[in-house]
C-alpha cells in the first residue's frame, strides 16, 4: 500500500484555500509529499487563536509542508474580499505562469455551526446562512472563476471542491446542507463547461475527519448524555480519517492522466484511497460512509468491535438516497 504519490506531482503548481488548520492543512501536506509547489491561503499569517484553545497559521502550515518535501508559498487572503482573491491569482500567474490544481476548501462556518448545534434553524439568526455559505460556497465560485481562466488557456487543470455528505443527508443544519448540495451542483455544472478545455471539476467528500474542531466536538459530546445517532457516530470516533488522507487522495487525482473520466461527479475520499492504494497517516484505510462496514456499526454501536467481520460492500446510491429521505441522519 502506498503512503504517498512518489513525487508524482513534482513541478505542479497547486493552490489550497483555507489551509491554516484542519482539512486544508492536511491537503497541503499531502500535496507536498507528492512534490508539488503549494500556495496556501488563510487570514492568519502568524499563530492565531480561534477559540477554545484551537490555533493555526499559514506559517505553521508552511513549515509542515516544507517538512513533507514540498515548496510552500503562504499568502494572507480574506476570501470574503473578491479583490484579494483576484490579486492572489494574479500573483500566481506572475510567479508561476500557470496553475495545475485549485482546491476549494476555505470555510468560515465551523464556529457558527458549533454554536447552533442541535438547534432548529428558526432559533438561529438569518446571518447563519452567510456564515456557512459566504466564505464557503460563494468563495469557491469566485476562486473557480479565476482558476478556470488560467486553466482553460492551457487546456489542462483540475478544480476540487471540498464538500460533504451533508449535501445528501442532514448533518449540521439547513444552511450547511444547502451549501454543500450547492457545492456539488456547482462542481457538476462547472465540469460541463470546462470539459471541452480538458479541465476537470470534482466534488470531494471526506468521511468523518478528525480536525481540531471535530475532535473537540467529540470530546464535548463524550461529556454529554447525547444519544442520537449523529452524536454517537462522532463520540465513538469510529472510522475517522485524518486531514492528510484527503490530501493524499487529491494528490493522486492531480497526477492521474485519466482524471477527466471522473469530471462532474462526487468523489469519496475513502473509495479513492482504496482505488489508488493509499493509506492514512497511521497506516489504516477507513471505509466509505456508504459501506456496510460503517453503516451497520453506526446504526448498532455494539457491532463496532466486530466491524472487521462486516463486508466492505458499498450501498448503491439509489438505496442511500432512500435512506436519506426516510431519516434525518446518515
């Protein structure tokens, strides 16, 4: 089993938005393992506290990227400011002359989602929508516009938009689910217009990723008496992924000469890891959230200890959609 892509992305110019911590940081490190030049963006150049002891900065990520063997160029960008985004792509064009990969990851809604957890949408503020979908859905679109202009000129490139199973089934609430479904739709529609130019557009679904925020949420849930299925799945930390696995998978996609065959479709990190023979940082490979090996223990936690005996069989999308429609939980 491979742990990286053996420098298959050497010479590629990549951009990961929102990479001060979490999935974005893991993606940047995964691309670095493959030898890419990695531009990263975020609002905090130096160490910054985002609450509850969670911190992160572009400089910290840059150090980790360089330690993994990549070239890192941190750029302080507020993705709610379109002019800063325009100048970012202008800089990449001036310095590199091209862009091979854009990863739309930046997201500002995590704290708002934590604050509103378990509350119905009508108990929240209307600004919750903007917290989830301004620096998120909208910023992904803006970055994709500038990336597409660069990529279509060379008639090659890849745009990956980090989305979620929340685009199909209820997870964190109405604004979150609507935004993720829109990310999937935008990725698919961009693929239609980009395909004649040999540029791929994919929507990427990680599994349950043990980011700093999700790990803290799991700890808080462990101290509570919440017993709903969603809470139990997070509290148990069963079948978690690290952010690095998403990075290794995206690096493999960027190096795949047949990636255009996947354009316009949702791609699941665990399933791609199996396809490319990749493992997570601990050497394990989590299963897809639509695998019986995940679904059965999630429904019956007592089965977790026997998970290895459950077949790793993927449930067809049609059945998964029926489940999503019949229940507000994955």
